[in-house]
């Protein structure tokens, strides 16, 4: 009841609760979100390498992704973490696609000893972004438990 009342006040104030940003993916697994991302990348003229289930991207893949003008994207899934790598020149396109999907950066609220995630269970968010020296841009996605 209290949660419904808070939601109603947020609606009246024109605020959108954090957990509704990517409600489309709430309750689905990370693999389904990656399949959707793969379709969207393909629609943006990316060549998407087959899904990897290793701990890290294979060197041959990152070398191809990092090559000048590369439109190759690679996806990796390991448990509850997914990684996407594209050429750093294509990073704005990847960021735009993730935003369109409603996948926002993780939000953390500071706790007394440990920072706790403000994500609703089941929601998928961008955990961190990283640039590699060879021209690669990697984003990690996590699903809150």
C-alpha cells in the first residue's frame, strides 16, 4: 500500500521511478536483452560476432573490433554479467542504442559501510564503461538480483 502511494505521488509530480526505466527487461534474463541488442546493432549496420561465453573476449575479436573503421560488435555472456565491445569510434551509437532500450547507468546510494544498489531486482543496467588501448570500447551490463 505504501509503495503504491509513493508511486502515485511520483506520477502526480511527473517523476518516473528508476525501476520503470527498463521495465521491458525486468524479469527477463540477460540473454534476452542481448538478443534484442544484437538485432538493434544489426539494424545500425554492425556486423555482430557470435555470442561468446568465455571469461574475456578472444584477442582475435578485439583486434578486429579495434581496427580502423570497424563496424564489428562482439557480445559476451558470463553468468549475470554481459559485455559488449565495439570500435571506440562507434561508442556513441552503442550508447544511443542502450539508452533507447532504457538501459541506464547503475545508480548507487551511499550506505554507512557499503554502497547499496538502488536498482529493483531483475532490472538490467550499465555497470561500467571502459576504453582499451587498441581502439575498443567495452560496456558491461548486470542484472540486479
